[in-house]
């Protein structure tokens, strides 16, 4: 059943059924890193990406914490990474995996180009930030609206910023921004935080301003964010505040539908559970990048993708490693 593959490990013949060692779903940093390491290990593989390579990094205007690139646009970094990955593996852009089924000891994938068979699957499907869904949020994304304080906080040193949310991520972001010299206000729609007690105590000890029972109803500005409109949920009073940036931390959702359909274990938040080698509970299914939770940074995703690909190589080469669930 196997078809001939080219030097980069892609299948020959559009629409034909191909048999591969590994199929990677998602072409973010984790998926592209996995493709490079899988091919260098001698595995035949394909990467399927429903959009364009890069994932959430494409929306980051500037990145300054990726080794080797002191300052680079997110889109440009992903172009560099994609060009590198394509030297090894075929990235099928705009080709979504709509279904995965276990057929005997193989996995059968359905995409627009037909069906593909593989011995193993690596899920690098990423995650997406919950949004406030208020006027101005999309308009000013990357121009004062951010979803990653670790990535973008540096650009707001000694400026007035707002963090929206009441969980661990929101309070950690607020503490990080305060530590680098930002003037921080935390806005939370409830009257108490959901975050761990020690984070709440740190917020109080630092003297960070907190607005409870408050929601953002509009983000305002000209070319960049300059103000927000707030509403108190108990009194309905509306207030306008001048700010330079707003960090949204109201949650993140993993793109884990395929994992769920394959019987892969997930944590209460829906993120795929993996061991230190990025193996899931189902043999020959691996996960890396944001879909597996943990530190959601580019360097962590690249590491996860490489480690998962090498785990796949080890398992596929081991005649005693079982396919059974």
C-alpha cells in the first residue's frame, strides 16, 4: 500500500493513499521542529496545516526572547522556520485533517487530498486565547492588545497597562509586568480572584491596583490603544481610563478535538496529557506545543516537537513497543 516518497518524505501522487511513518498535525513551531527531527531520524512524514505555518506566533509583532534572534517579527521568524522545515518535510498548507481513525495497527487520516495512512501521529494542533469579544479588541491586536505578557511586556516598561482576568495566568502576568516597571491595574469581573492564594498575596504586597466586579466593554485608540471603557457589573457605572496597553488573560483553549476522538487523556482544561518524552497514553500518539499545556513559549514548543519526534523514532524502531491501547 505504501507509495513512493520524495527526498523530503512527502507522498507522491495527489489524492493517492500514502503510507507514512509519521503524520504531524499542525505547522506551528512544535510541528515544524518535529518534521525536521523526524526526517533527520529517517522517518517518512507529512505535516498537515489547516492554515499557514506559524500558529499564534504569526500574530506577535516583535519577538525578543527567541535565541539567535535578538529582535524579529513573529511572521518573519515563522517564515525562517518554515523555509528550514521545508528542506526536510512537505508542509501541506490549507489542508485540514478532518478525521483520524484507528485501522488495525495504523492511523487513517482524511484530508482534502484523500486518505493517508501512518504508523504514528504527532498532534501539534496548538491552542487559542479566549477573547473579550468587545469593540476594538481585534482592531488593536498587536497594537496595544496582547495575550502574552511574557512576549510583549518589555515594550510597555514604565507605561500604564491593564491585565484582564482573575486566574493564575492573569495574576502571574500582572506580577511580571510590575517587575519590569509597568504601572499595572488588574480588572476582574468577579468580586474575588480564582488564582492561588500566594499569587493573591503577592498582588496585595506589591500594591497593584485591582478593580473587582468590573468588565471591559470597549478598547479605544487611534493607531494604538490609548484608553478603555469599563463597566461595574453591580452598579452599571461606566468609566473611561487612559492606558497604553491591555493584556487579556481570561483563559486559553486547546485545539484538542482530534485527541479526544482518539481516546487520548486530557487534563481538566482539555490540554493533552503527555509524559516527559511527549508520549500520550495511547501508543504511537504524541503531542507537543501549546496543545499539551505547560510553558507556552516558542522555545518550549520547539523542544517539545523535537523530543516527540525522537520518541516516535524510538518507538517505531522498537519491535516490542505495542500498538495496542
